C-alpha cells in the first residue's frame, strides 16, 4: 500500500541542501522530481537572495551537469537542475526506493521539509535502511497510508491553507464556466499574492487527484 511520509533534514546534512541553500538566504521549493535513470532531475523555484550569484555557485559545483533557468515570475526563478547523485547520499535513497517527492522546501541552513510518497511499505523500509546504513539523520514526521476514502479526507490530504484556498475559490465561483471571479480578485480576498494563491490551488488540486487515483490517506506509524 502506498505511504505518504513527512520528514525533515538539516540542509548541511545532504549534498543538495548544502548546494542550494546552506549558508545563504536562498529559499527553494521543489515543483517536482523527474527520475532519469539513476539520477533525479529537480524542477524548483528559488528566491529571496542574489539569484545571479546563486546560479554561478550552483553551476560551479562538481555534482552539477547543468542548471537551466526555465522562467522568471516576479522575484522567483524556476530552474531545472541536472546533477549526479553521490553514492550513499540522501537522494540516492529516493531513487533506490522509487519514491515520488510531492513537496520539498528549504531555506538557508535550516532543516528542509519533505513530503514523499512511497509506492509501498517495502519502499519506505528500503529508504529507511538506506538512511540508517549511510548515517543520514532525518527526522520523521507524520505518516499516512493511502486506502479507502474516509471522513478525514480533507484534513489528511490537504494542508489548511490549501483547503481554505480551494474553499474560497469554490464559494466565489472560480471553478465555474465562465468564471465568476478572477485569480487576482480572489488573491485580494485571501490576502496573499496572486502567485501564492495559484500555487495553493494547483497543489491542492494535485493532492486531491493523487488521492482519488491512489486512495485516501489515514495517519499511521512505522510499527
């Protein structure tokens, strides 16, 4: 059964964290991970510091094959990173267990926050054993198994902000055809930027679609 796991890891304790955010003001948020053979190619947004200097620093790293700027939206830039995963590293555990990274956020040298979907309990065990064998000190958060839909669907699948954003959009006719309110008007109502609201709605819809296709989630433990 598929398992959704939340955990954190200090930026200084894994290569990609040290590469992207450690000892800087940079904030990173992953859009998705694209598996390519034994490598993983992250697509991510970066903001909150000198992005030109950030690009130079990342491209100079020995593990980086290519860093491509895809798009610039406001003060954020969307990048595609093609890199070689070091043996025994944190991300090698993801590729070994064939995981799906639903979200990842890192800032400066603070702990990165991950939400990862493991196709089966065996894959979660494989990942855990990899981290233990390579002394990777991650901190485990909530664990959910995907099963039949239940009354706790919204609380278990969506974050509070995603739920509020989707509810507001629904109540104001954003999903109707034609739309009864623009995204800009909705963002003003919600009190956040248009880009932030768009991200919340998109991620909320993605989470609900994953739930519908894979089953619902309920909180559980590693035992």
